[in-house]
C-alpha cells in the first residue's frame, strides 16, 4: 500500500467574527497525499490554503473531520507528528537582534537538540543553504531572500519527513525565487522529504508540483496533475495572428476545433482544440492579408486558475 503523508476526511473549519457570526473557511475537505510527492495547494486569497496547512501541521484543530499525518492521528499523537514535520512561511519572522547562527541554535534547542548534535545540525544547514558568509549577520540586516533561505534552513534542522511551505517565494526577486525553487526540489529529491506547499505563482506550481488541489471558498474544486487539469478543462492552444490588410476573421468561427475568437483591428486571438488539425485552415483565411506574426501559446496553470476561480 502507498505510504501517505496526509489522509484527511471531511475537514471543516470556521471562525467566529467580532459580532458573533461564524465564517466558514473549509467545507468537508477530503484529501490523500502520497509520501513521495510535492503537492500544491492553489486558490484565490481567502480560499482556505493557509488554514488547511495550519491544520495539517497541527497548529490548529479542525471543527470536524478526521486527519492522519504520516500515519499518526493528528489529535492523539500530535507530539510525535511535530517531531517529524516542519514549516517555512512567507515573510518569516525571527528574533531580530540574533544572528543567523544564533537563530539556528535557538531553534535547534527548541527542537530538543543539544551538544555536538546541535552544533552539527546547525553547521550542516548553514552549509547546505550557503549561509556561511552571513552566519554572524543579524536577522534585521538580512535581505528578503536571505530571510527566506534562513527560514528554509530552520525548517530542516530536525530532519523532517514532511515539510510545509506556505508561499515560499513571496516577495523574492525572480533570480532568488528560481534559486529557492531549486532548493525545494533538491530537498525533496536528495533528502526524500515530502513537501506540501501553497503558492499563488502558477509557473512555480507547474514546475514543482506532482499534483495540485485547487481550493475555492473552502472547497476542493479540482485535484490532479497540472497536465491532466489542463486537459480536463479543455483549455485549448491560443493562436495570435497579427496582420495587415483584408481578412474575413469571422469565418474562423466556422473552422472545426476553434473554441473561441477575439477579433481586434489587425489582431485575431483564436483558442483552438490542440487535437484538431485546424491551423492550415486558419492561416488560409488570412491568405489575402499580410501576416506580420503568428504565435502559439499552450495553456498553462494560470489559465486553469482563471477558469476554476470563476
């Protein structure tokens, strides 16, 4: 039987507002996540992603539902679970006046490490995350990227079997975001660690995640691999034609496989079924015009996100 990092059934969570009314955040969420995958949680703001990660990491309890983490009961065996998991969040906050090394030693002690084991664990993550030249720098003096790297290093101190990442590249510049994603991939592959992450950045999820759950208003509305999600929603390829001259663009609506058409002056945007052999017929409609450029864009997770968020 496949090992599971998460087995959740019927998870519900609500909060009481200042005026006494209850606001539902999660509705009957059921999910099984395999131990060998990077699993993504996607959805608009307020969809319940962070609340779900907080429940999975035993920081809060659900109102109803059953939850097993790494095969352990989340209510009865939370201490054993916490010894085997860790979390890195967006915009990490550490004691500002402590240096990188002091912060890591502080957290290693909180995780029950001491003596030579503590020193070895701290030195190992400093090396692994290339923090050596910043070891004596105070947290308040670190760049956003270094703070995020320190957060990931902290999360590896207890050699977790399951790592939670909540918006791991928020606020990072593109180069640092790429480096962070490479670190996450390396952690997963070399350390054999399960990873559950939330993100708003679609290319990040497409590059990293084996499977994705889309949340909307506290419910899972889609669950599959990135490619299967694109196939299931029949999100076609977008063909953009820039042209000068005369073309009977509206005739494109009669071409088999054309799913939608946006007709603008000198520009036609066509969404077509990738399985349909329609490109030749599309181009023929522009035979009397001067085609300046043709581009073809395959659907990506951002298209899936927009479709599911409607």
